C-alpha cells in the first residue's frame, strides 16, 4: 500500500503540469451552474426594468392611487413598506440576538438548547401563509382582544394594524437572524473569551465588550437577509394589517401636534399592491405597467435598505480593525 501511494505521489510530482481531466470538467460544471441562476436573475431584472421603467415617474412615486387604482401613484405603498420593514427589524433583531447569545454563551449542550435549535430550524421551513394565520390567531385575536378587554379600549388592539403585521413578519425572519448571529458568535475565537475572563471581566462584560463587537458583521448580515426576506412578503400581512385601498398615510399626532407613525392603523404595501393589481384589477391589461413599475420600486427599495445595512457592516469592520 505504501509503495502504491509513493508511486502515485511520485508520478504526480514528476508531472506537475499534466492537466486533470476530471478536475477540469468539475470546474467547468461549477462555473456553468453558477452562471445559470445569475443569467436568470439578469433576465428577470431586465424584463422588469424594460416593462416598468417608463411607468416610474415623479407623480407615480409621490401621489396616492386613484381612478380605481389605475391612476395616481404608489406613495402610500412605499411609505407603508418602509415603516413595516423598519418596525419588523426593530422587533426581530433584539429577539434574535438575545436568543443566539443564550444558545452560544449560556445554553451549553443541554436538552433545552437542542429543542430550541430544532424549533428554530423547523420555523425556517414553515410556509409564509401559516405565519399570516398565526398572526391573526395569536397577535390579533389572543393578544389584541385580551389587551382591549384588560385596558377597556374598545376595539383598538384587537384589529389588523401595522404593529401586528410587523410582529408577524418578525416571527417569519427570526430564524434567519438567530442562525446568522449564532454563526457569527461561534466564529469569535474562544481564546478571546478566556483572556477577557482571566483579566477579571464578568461573563456579560466579555460578551458585551469582546464577543459582540467582533460578531457585529455577522449580525448585520442577518439583518440584511431578514430585510430581503420580509420586505417582499405578502402572505403574512394579508390578514394582519394590509389594506386594499388606503390613500391616507398611517400617521397620527402625538400630544395633538407632533406627527408620528401610528402603528395601530392599517397601511398599504408594495407587494400586496402588486398582488391586488394582478388578481383584482378592473382592467388587467391597463394595470400591467403599474404592476411592473411597482415591482421595480419594491426591488429598488429592498436594495436600498440592504445597501444601508452593508454600509454599516463595512463601517463597523473598519472600526474593529482600527481597534
């Protein structure tokens, strides 16, 4: 056996420039299979841009829909998409980070950690429409109605609104944030934790000042993936707060004079607007440019949010290198 290995190794060393046909074929296949989805993506983006670019005007971006949804613009949809996505991240990101910190730093290898990881993995495979039904049953009917009964507020919390839609989306994207944050925390060398503890720092001080700054890039990666997943979802918000036609913005006045977003109101959203125009429009042919234009705006908005998160990630990595 040793003689065979020595002979093979010697022949490989003696012919370093001899091409390996299998490796060459495998390299070509990998490149082709990588190029196929990229070409499909370029084709989809090109088609959307060609069909929808002429519909995206200043009025389209700043006006409310009118004329049976076939005239005007989509500004309430843009505003609603931004607000519900930001609120979703504000809810999901702290929960996901705390869950990942517990799993990595405190949980150990007990049965409870195994159950939590299994639950997170299973949650990632649940269809989005199931999250929508869960949002109606849990957030609106259970939490909201009980809050109305407890606070005697009438029908305030127990109805579809932006808050419950964002909470439903946060449950949807929670597995993405937990898994990415968990991987980022595991990537921090254990020796850094040991050195911090040896210098007299407590467990939480070590996590706060040593582990989390190094894992910040991975945490922001989870936020980017969560934005990409949640911004374009329609099924979870279908019953939990999205409106068919609502030209007025979900804005109220705090103390009577300070304008602010009212999370207890319903809202319009880009992906739901596309769904409505494609399935319930009074003139499907006339609404086709509006559908493509709305899709183009939704993609641009998602990319903008992702680029902001990427810019923060690059900034934090530079800070970490300088430190």
